[in-house]
């Protein structure tokens, strides 16, 4: 049981360390970049129908 707990804690630490502080839209220099970003947001939010 102790090994399972330690493995779960280690997995949560790795997951937490790999997360960034959010997504920004910096670097959208061309209309194609903006369009791709927009479609990605729509797809990610489930509003693509």
C-alpha cells in the first residue's frame, strides 16, 4: 500500500511540474496563425459543431 501511495504521489509531482501557467496568444503574427488559434480554441471548447 505504501508503494502505491508513493507512486501516486510521484506521478502527481511530475504532472504538476509539467504544467505551464496557461496559454497565451502571443506570437500570432499572420492571419493564418490567428485562424489556426481560433479553430484550436473552438475545437478545445467543444464549440466546433
